[in-house]
């Protein structure tokens, strides 16, 4: 009986590597398909952004069509999301460098405008000045 069990064991050990090799090949083929699909989508996006291969279509409409053709969910996701993330990162980097924020710059502009108005009022109330810098009063 032990002799009959041994050949059966050999069959299972030789069959398992064949299955594993088949699974490995199928996995590698699937990875290759994904890689090729990603390369095609990237090419579509780049061609769309550059306006290559659009034919006689409108450039803006063609770029959007190429973007959505390459990535169908991109229209719902939106390029705007990418731009917002980019803007936030640039603002953070500028803040680390000591640059004022957009709100601080706007506040400074308003303050300068207010000070100019106040200076103009003071100059008009002071009256004409003599050449030595004093007023005629």
C-alpha cells in the first residue's frame, strides 16, 4: 500500500508547480495589460493637453474630450481639485519662506489706500504752504 501512495504523492507535487506557473503567467499578463492601459491613458492625456491628434475639432473641446476619454472619471473629479492642492502647497511653501498671505497683502493695500486718503485730507486742510515748508496761518 505504501507503494501506491507514493506515486499519488508524486502526481500532486508535479501538478502543483504547473498550476502555480500558470497562475504566475496569468498574473504577469494581467500586470502587463494594466501597464499598457496606463501608458495609453497617459498618452491620451498628454495628447489632449498638447492638442495633438485632434483633427479639425476645437482645441479646448478636444483637450477636454481627450482628458475624459483617457480618464472618464476625470470630469467628475476635475482638474480644479489638482489646482487647489497645488495652490495650497505653494501657499504653504511661501508662508515658510516668510511671505505674507493673500489676506495680509489685501489688508496692507486697504491700509495704504486709507492712509493716502487721510494724507490727502490733511494736505487739503492745511492750506497752501510757503516755500519754507510752513503754512500761511
